[in-house]
C-alpha cells in the first residue's frame, strides 16, 4: 500500500526546481567501530564512513579538501571538528551558499553517540549542526535507535516516508536522515561489508535512486531509495529497519546530492530491468560492491573503473555478466553477453534467495524384460519435482502396459503397471547441461488380464522396485527443459513358477533390468 | 541406512501381497495334466526329428471305433511338441469344441479322444493330411464331460462328474457277470506292498502292462480262499486275461495314493492309469474303445 504513495510523492518532485550542492559543501564522515565497553565492536562502521565520503566526492562533486573522514573518532574530537568547521564556514561563507553534511556510523542509544567509551549527546550534535552557518545542513546518522534524533525539538518528524518532502530543504534549512526508527536496531551485513543503510545510501548516490531519469540524485530520491532498500534488506533478517527523515526548512526547491554523470574516475553502467543487481568486484564471489534495485528500468549506475561481476536477478532466472568499466565510459548491460542461470541451478548452487524450485515433468519410458517372455513395455512417467539446495526430490507416477500372446499364441494377455515412487537426485550443473544421479524407489500395482477361451483369472499383485538413476537435462526455453534419464533397476514381486505352461508354485522374484525415459520438465 | 533398510523391508512386504505374476509361458489354468512317456518302436523308427507333435484327437462319434484316423479331429491348442522318445508332462487347457464332442440323442454330450503323436513336417503346429502318425497309446484315452453323465449315458458304464479324465480304453467289450461278493476278506485293497504276505492273504501286484509303483494289494479272481470282498471292484486286464478284486471308487477323491493312481472310471477302481504310455509304431490304426476277451475265454470271472 505504501509504494504507490511514495512513488507518487517522488513523481511530484519532477516538476520542482532542483539545486545542486553548493561548491562550498563540507562533508564530515564520522565513525567508530567501538562503542561502550559492553557493546560488541562493529566491523564496518569505518568503512561505511569512507564509502559515504567517497560517494559524496565522486558523485556529489564535493572537494576532497572539504571532506573530513574521522575514523575511530572520540566525542571530543568530533565536537572540536564540527565547531571548528562551523567557525570556518562562518568565516568563509561571505554570503555564498554553503552546505554541511555530517555523517555518522557507529554505536548509539536514544540519547548519545557512543564513541569508544566517550559519548556525544544527540541533542548536542543536532544543536551543533543546527547552529552551523551553512545554508543547507544535512545530518545522516547510521546507528541503532538513531530515529530518536528525528524527534528532537526543532525538526518535524516525517512519521512515514509517504510524506511529501518536496524540495523544501533546498535553499535553507536542515534535514536529518537516520538509519532506523527509535527503538530499532541498525544492522551490518558481512556480505555487503557495511551496514544496510549506508550501503543503499551510497548506491543511491551512485545513480540507483534516479527515479525521474534526469541523471541527478535528489535528497528525496536518495532517501526514498534508501528507505525501500533498507527495509527490504532488513526484511530478510530477524528485525525490520525503518529509516526516518525529518526536516526544518525554508524555501522551495530540490536539493541535488549527487550527479553521477559528472564523476571523476568512474564509468557509467546502464542497467536493464528494475530488478536487483549484485555488483561484485573482480569476479563471482568477489567482495560485493553494491546490491542495488534501481527505481526504474535502464537506470544508470556510476561505478569506479574496474572489473565487475554482475548478477541480474530476474523473476525467472539470473543473468551473470563480466563487465569492465572504464573511467568516463558508458556500458549498457543490454548489449553485453551473459550467462543464464536457471533458478533450479541457483537453488542447487545455494546461490538463490529462494530455497526450492517446483517442477512438473512428463516422460515417455521404456524398460527391459522383467517377466520372462514379456518384452520391454512402453511407459508414461509423470511427476512433481522439487529442487532443494542439496538434492532434488521427485514424486513419480508411472503407467505401463505390456501385451503378449502366450504360449503358441493361445492366451493373449495384458500386463498393466501403476507405480508410485520417489526419486532422490543430486544434480551437477554444467554450462550446457545438468547431470543428475541418485536413487529411486516405487510401489507398483500390477494387473495381468487374459483374453480368449481359456480359463485364466485376472491376477492383481503389489510389488516394489528400486534402482539407480542417472539423468541429463538440457534447458530449452523459459522453465522448460529436455530431460533424459535411465539406469539399472530391480523390481520385487511374487512370480509364479510355470512348468508345462501351468503354474506349479511361486517365489519372490527380483529381476535386474534397465529402464530409460525422456521428455520434458517444466519448472514453475 | 535405517531409512534404506526400512524402504527395502516395506518393498518386500508389498511384494508379498496379491497374486503371483505369471511369465510369458503361462498357458492358463490347466484342465488336465497328462504325464507319461513315448517309447520308441521296435525296431526304432529313425525319425528325421527328435521332436514330434503330440495331440488329443477327438472322435466325434464318441467311443465308436472310427474307420480311419482321419475321422478324428485334432484340437491344436491342446497339442504340444514332445521329445521322441522321452517322457512328457502335457497340460490340457482347452475344452473340446462342440464339433469335437459326441452328441447323444437325449442332449447329453461328452468328448472321447486318444493321444497320438505325429511328425509336424511343415511346423504349423497342427496335423495336416499326409503327416505321419508315429505313436499312440495302447490303453490310455481322454474323456471330457461337460455336464454330469449318468451311468447309462456314460461310455465308462459309471456316472461321471464334469471334467477331464484319463481313462483306459481297453475295457472288455461285454461286461462279464460279476459273482456275488459279500465277504470282508481282510485284504487291504489298494494298499502298498512288496510281497504277497504284505497283503494279508491277498496278492501284491507289482506290474502288468501298467506300472504299479509301490505295489498294490488285490484279491485274484477266483480268490484262493473263496472270499470275495463286497467293498471291491472286479477288474480284468484284457491283455493278460487276469482278473482281480481291487479298491473300488466312484470319485477321484476316493483314491488317495497319488500319481499315477487315480479313480479309473471305466473300472470303478483305483488303478495306476494316470500315467500315459505311448508307443511308437509304423502302422497306427484306429483302436476300439473295448477289447474282446481272449478267444479261449481264459481270465473271465467265473
């Protein structure tokens, strides 16, 4: 229900005037992996601050000379730095527009930032930012329970993102973005090597948030994207995380935080669908640079020059690209070759978010002799397939009919089989095909009926069967694949001992034979 | 492993349920099993093949002696390839067709056939004119009764229940008068024996034209001690002219000694007549269902 509303809100921004960050924009990126003594050390807070600062330089055009990165910072150092910066802005502004962007990543509680045993009260931080002479002030806090700061006196909290924040911060004022609501945890991801919030905020600045295709990332677009993606990412974990936004502004217009097209040593990568992309450095399995879900189709992402492995996660398959991004260059994924990875393969590689793939199959089959004098009978095999990370489970229904004439053609007969079975397979996926091997077992209902003038009653029997299974699959189109399988098999049943064409007794038989089948499997 | 063992155990349990499946050579539920042998002629026939075709040839005129073998009708579905010479087990699965049965004026019917062996020269699994008959049975025939037959209608002279039977076709043409038999005699008729004294005053039969496996206690006629058993049946052996009092029977279940002993319908006695002996010959001729007594009348009961 929310998505249409905030889409509408963002769409309204299209018609608003936009203002880029002024030349004199200062960025202070503060971080400390360590908080209070009883708090578990964070792993990526310092990296978050570095990534944010770099994104503001590369995509936001902020000068490195006006960027301060404070890793492992203590409260006193932060206080001194901000106050000093405020003084400098007052001295150098000379009536020109200025901006101050304060970013913090680290531990906090509802009252204070926790900086390696020292504390900086949120009210004090907010007051320092508010008291800055900069015409535009942006405070971004990525810490647990950071939403408290959006409730401090003087800023209007936006209770939900749907609130229309159309450009009111552009000319003068203050905005606060936090990574989580009051009382919520902010989470880090080992896979992303950073916090969910900062990761998505940085991707937003790289271009993923560009909703209106103007090549610029406004504050509202960045927040909208970061809010949605942080919520989605944290949705896979135990605790949801809702970023918050608050503002205290004058004037009209949109504040442009980044213009990815103007990056320095970056290239542009035009994506295809509005779906999730995993951008890994160098190769598959390399460090994840970005997990982005662009706000629209054909969005452009600004990436540092280099080699990337990109996984495009479509509803029916994954596509994998190897991309070389050159500084100042532009690539379109649509024009690049890719490897198609079906979901069943992904499940089996344990590389997909979903852990199972359902399928239906229909096969024609043949089998070697089981009863002496009975030739291999044509069979139909239908079933349900469930691909799981470690194996593929199949429920199978098999029907078979064999016929014969009896000794000297005197007793025409028909042998029907209905088998219900289970198969367990382990697939190995190659580029052109998948090879599976496993075991199958089934319960079989047999019926032998006889025609003609002789006295030969219908015979109904239950039996079993088990055997080995080797299969080969070749993907055709969509979820459809060609499937061929076969293997050795033993059927167990009571077999009559016949002497001089008449039954003399019976015994348990377990003939060893072969079977083969081929047909189509359709994965849903 | 426990799951695998459990699955295998379940399969074995499943496999024990229901009927046994029959292989391709299953011919149906047999009506009659003929067990016996084919002896070569003397001198040997020197056939071009070791395999002959044996079949039941039905006489549409019942027990009336045919003029020629060509009057008999083979039922190919009941015929088998058999090693010559050699033993055989030969199951009959099909009932004689109506055209192969003897129709009586009163509506009753039966089928009477004789086993014959021939060389199936063209391998078409049926006898064709010109194909050589090479063996027949001197004393065995097959009787099929589709509905109960009274003693008057039955060619055996005894009432017969529906079914297939191996019978002897060498009974006397005219039933000899049976002397009164009222004694108990103490002889275990039909019991196993090795020597006469095993029979408590009776005679231990060890062989005639038929094999008598295990011996057979009987009382010769006339009895040495004059005692004729009232529970016995008087049976003559036309080839030898001998006559004995033997174990009487009316139904197959009355005879309990097992193959080759059975309730022989033409005699009403338990006899080792289930074993079918065929003998090779260069000149197979139609046989009469009954045999006249020897010209001198020897062996006839008093």
